[in-house]
C-alpha cells in the first residue's frame, strides 16, 4: 500500500467536488427541465421511488447504471444522451450521492452536469410536482 497517498473523508470529498460546479435549487431544476430542455435524472433506488413518488418527466437511472446510460459515446446510452453539451441535472434522495454522480459525469465530459441541492426531499418540500410510483404489475 502506498503510504504517500492522502486520505480523504467523504465530507471533504463532497466539499471538493461541489467546488467544481454550480449546484441548483429545486425550483431552478424544475424550470430548466420544463423550459430549457435540461435532462432531469432521478438516481434514487426503487424502494425510495416507491415510498416517496416520482418527479414527472424525470428519467429514472439508478446510480449503478448512470455512466453507461448517459455517456453519449457509449453503446448502452439512453436516447436522451445526445451529446457532451447536454445539461444534466441529477436528483438523489438528499443531495449527497448526486454530487458524487456529477463528478463522475464530468469525467465523462458531460461538463454541464449538476445536481439538486437537497435532492428529492427538497424538491418535494418546495411543493414541486410529484406523482405516485405505480407498483410493478403482476405477471
């Protein structure tokens, strides 16, 4: 093990990552997605979506698939992943995992990626649209 490597805690890492871009409040994310063509991406896992609901119009991509689905050069990309200049706004539950996800998207060249301060919980608290998650249909 290399003893010369600096160890960083998660709080410091979040602070460093967040200094590299401008995060957005829920109302700004809502307006950007509704009026400006930004791609709102919900990375919460299924149990949270089922419990709390969905943001209408958001693309659901669980965190473990995010890079594969949004890489404009990738073979597993979503149709919405049209180019590196796409404005992506990532939404997690509380605004923490989304910051780390944005750092990863920046490494892929998605330089306009950002996240929602406070995540889904702040979105809902701001009174922005939320709809119930439809349970999966039985076969």
